[in-house]
C-alpha cells in the first residue's frame, strides 16, 4: 500500500526528480572506487511499481540495468562485493544514527542546489538516499525520536515527562547481545531525549538501558549547545566505541522556532559539518572502519510556507512536517543511489535490527530492503 500508484507518482514527481537528480549530479566527480562499482539502480530491481523511466536516471550512467535480475528480496542472492552467499546480514557491526532536529526537506535534499548541506550531498555519493521518507506519526521531537528508536508512532507529551511505551533498539540490542550498557548510547542536545533510554513495557522498564548523555545534565536540565554535543559524541565514540548510538543536534529546530530564517539556514550548514566530521572520524577509526553504518535523518520537518506560520513551527500532518531525510552509508548498502519508494520513520528500527541481527519484538516498521546491495 505504500508503493507508488499513479497519483502518488505524479504528485511526488518533483520530489522524485529532485532525489533522482542527486544521482545525476554525483556522476561527474566520480572517482570513489566504491562508486564505480556501485549497482546501477535500485528502482528497477526493487519494485515493479516504480517508474522505470525515471529510475533509469537514478543509476550511474555507466552502469547497466542488468546487474541484478534476481528479486531483491531473495536473501540468497550473491553479495556483489566478494561473491560469498548473502545469507542474511550483515557486515555492519555498529550503527550510528545522527538526527538533525527539524529541518524541512526543502532546505536539505529537496533543494536542488543542496547549498545548505554540501557535506551530506557529497556523502551521498557513498550512500543511499530515500527520496520519499516520512514521519507519519506525531511530528514533534520526542514522538519522532520515539518512532526512530522503537518503531512505533506514539503521541508523546513533548517535554520528557512520559517514557515511550515500547522498548527501543537500544534495549532490544543490549538484551539480545548481553553487552554492557556502554555499548549503546543516546547523546543529545535536548535533555528531554533522555526518555529514549527507557520504556514502560513490563519486563523492559528499567532494564537493558543504554547510557544517556542528554542536555546540560540529563532530563529536565535544559538544552545544551550543539558544539558540546559534538564534543561529547566524539568522546563517547573514542572512549566506548558503542555498537549502537543516536546523536541529536538541536540548533536547526531552535533557530526555526525563534523565527530566525538566516540562523536556521546557518544551523543546517553547521550541523551538516558536524555530520561530516563524525562520519570522517568513524571511517578513520580502525574499530569502526568498514563495519559501521551511519544513518542521517530527522525527527520531523517544519510547516510548508503556506501552512500556519510556516518554517517557525511544526507538529501537524502537512508535507513540510512529514517529509524528512534518510541518508544511509555503510558496508551493506548501495552507493550513490536514490530510492524512490515510500518508506517511513518507524522503518529505521527494523532496518537497524536487521543490520545488527536482533529482533524488534514490538516494532511496527519494516526493513528498508531496497537500500541493501
Ligand atoms: Zn525536533
Ligand atoms: Zn506542518
């Protein structure tokens, strides 16, 4: 039901074009070894419902569409990297999720120029981008992060007073692996995101909890600067080498709420730089290199200009609030490819569970299969 029908395709045409155009743009400076051998296109192999005419432009112009005639969902298909049977998943042993809090898609990958996210735009040549990725639940910070981490849409009170109902990827991972809490972390500029470390479900509440480092000094201590979060995130990565981590940067959202358009855009650029620096650090770390997935996403967008007070706020179901970024980089994913199928925020947890080989007992999302190679 999420596959594009005729109406969806035409309505989303401009967005798809934008996403797919990313693929075209990345052709020119192709020197990355990884990209040269990248699969042709997701759309032609992933979904017969996808537009084959547009999908052919998503892939590398030098690549053919014949690289994979096997149904994408067949896990027995050979891994194109080394020929070993692809019996499941994965090379990934670590997943780092970076959340830029609350930019609109129209200022990130929906902007043809990518002028505010030059670093992510370059990273895209090594990753896979979903052109139509949505928060289909409550488009606020706590609910959005809850959806990312638990695979459930809940209409959470948004100041940190209420825990998510269901266990998160962190709790499920720590329980499944028996690893110590320091192998899973939530590092956030917003103190209220400490709720991501726990849940209400009997048997899970107060158990298998990850480490949290949120706000000035934990829940109800207030927000802290993104630069502090950036430094803390680096320290945690270097010190503990967590297998699973979420990092939240708040400034984009805060500047938006302050009705400071210029500072909102500047915050997007600054967060873009943090993301690149963290990615580079991870790739330079022998413990992480080649076995770490980085997912770059948002908790929500912001109103379209034509809705309420425009970019200043968010929280309803308008396209601006719902449409968000999903860019993923890792050893198990395609590279330099845009996917035009419709996926949503709760699908992240199912995908992370597949990557790290545990089950999400309560998650409602599905694995984002077309991003895997
Ligand atoms: Zn937010
Ligand atoms: Zn809205």
